[in-house]
């Protein structure tokens, strides 16, 4: 399923998806700040009125793309976790699902990285913080329920998310920017194992 289908399914929302897909390409080509509603209109072959009807303003388009991408990414992570039988397997599942998502949807991944500062300094900030907090709490709750959870009890809660996804996110950003050649998939096992090892450090 397309990333946007998860948030905007069906034929009735086809124009909305079209506008968002065209906006995504324009943001990546021209930059978020430089992109205008008129540029999106021309690429989407629709009217300014239709764009404003669906999104009110450019920030609304940025927010819609950002939230749709996060929703899809989170959904895939939950699917991956549902197959894991231990905390260690869960960590590996998280890393692999993140990498698979970036490789499957590189344009959306690039947009998430590019738009991070924009959305976190916008009126969307509080909503995003709540969603992020809930996502992190869900992860901690899942990990706590696993048979090998005891080995993670010493990990400072504030560090958990950064330790789990930090290095993988950094490598994926470098790969998308062309700064490294190897696909993240080539190093998925090493990245996942390094996360698990770093988490074990606190219980030694």
C-alpha cells in the first residue's frame, strides 16, 4: 500500500493524495521554504482553490505529509514487533523495519528528515510531541512484557529511543544523501546488534 493510502484511502480522497504526492516532489526538488502553492498547483494540475480547500495553507500540506509518513512508519514497526518473541528480537525487528521503510519510500524518508525542523517549530509541535511520547511509551511497554526484559531495566528511559534508532537513522540519512554507498540493508544486522549490545552495557 502507498504511504498516503493509509491516511487518505479510497477514490474520494484521490485528489488529496495527488496534491500531496506532487507537493512531496516539489518540496524535495525546490526545498520546503522555496516551494509555493502555485508551484504545487502547476505540478498537480489542479487549482489553488482545491489546494486551499483540502489543506488551508502550505504548512497544512507539510503537516499532512509528515503525519502520514510517521503513521505508516509506525504501523510497519508495530507489525514487525508483533512477530518478535523477545526484547532482543524486537530490537532487531525495529531496526529492520525502519531500514525497509526507508528503502521502500526514500522520498518520504528524505522529506521526514528535511521537514523535521519545520514541523517541530510549527503549531504541530505539541501534537507531534504527544504522538512521539505515546509511540515511545508503547515501545517501552512492549519491551517490559518480554521474557528477557530484565536486562534492559538499567537503561535510562530518556536514552532508550536515541540508543535504539540513532545510529540507524544517521546511516540512512547519509545513504539517502549519497555520502555512503552501501545500502542500509547490508548493515542491518550489524546495526541491530550494536543497538542490543549498547543496551546491555547498562546492566553490566
